[in-house]
C-alpha cells in the first residue's frame, strides 16, 4: 500500500492522492483513508471542526433498515467531498503552467480562503504564519496549510523546482532537489516506466 506522507509536505502529498496509474485513481475513497492521510501528515482531527463519521451524525445515525443503512454508508460524507474539492483546486494551481502563472493561480485561491496571519516563535525570532480560523473545518485547514506550504517552498527558492511528473499518465507533483535541477520524474517507478516505454518505442 502506497503511503501518503511521501514528501511530508501537505500541499504536495494531498495533490498526489489522485493516482492515474491505478484502475481507480482515487486514493481517498473513504473516511478511513482520509484519517490515515491526516495521521501520516500530522494533521490534527478536531472533534466538532469536521465530521468524519461515515454517516451524518455518527454511526448511531445509521438506519436499522438494511437497505437504508447501505444507502447511507455508500453516501460520501461532506467532509470527504470538501477535501477532494481542495485537492482539485490545489492540482489546478500546480497545473497552471510556468512559475508566474502558478503564482497568479495561488494568489487567486488564497484570496478566496479564510486566511489569518499569526506570528510564531522560530528559535527566538518572529515568523509570520498563515492559519485557518480555530473552528474551521478540515478541508479549510488543509487548504490554508497547503497555501502556507507552497509559500514556504517559494521562500526557500524551490518555486521553480516544483514540477509535475513527465511520465504520462502520472501528474504527481514533486520538488526537484537534484543538484543539476533537471529531474523529470516524481519517482523511480515513473522513471523506470518512462524509460521502458522509450526503449519499446525505439525497437518497434
């Protein structure tokens, strides 16, 4: 099973929860997997801020009638729908094109979010950090955290090294931290597949 925390950067790891290589690309199919994502990335699940139960109101709300219960359990919880929507908006930012276009897309998304500024202590120095309101639902907290992660990448000089995998159909995001800065693939998996495909094409 592929882990969620592949980079430890929420923005990138959330964007990469859609895997075109899988028969079903959805890597967040249900609440247990969303919980696993949050656990691996250290995202706090706060009671009352977001309902992650399978049924509205909790498991006790599942009807006694088996057919009705099955229908409720098949329904996608609103919190999961909202997180997937954040992922789609995040992927749209990453797919926006070259770094200036990506910057504009990020600025537009940020303007739509309930962002607050907080000053944190960083080894005795003040550091400005974007946060979501204390009572914000999980999807909004993930959106603000993703924006903060992308701003941190830009501040560290990695904005132009934020890439999308060149091995189609994969579109996973990654930060190219190789010395020459010419990395094309998100993983060895994709590099091997791309090289094998190129080799087959040459020998046709």
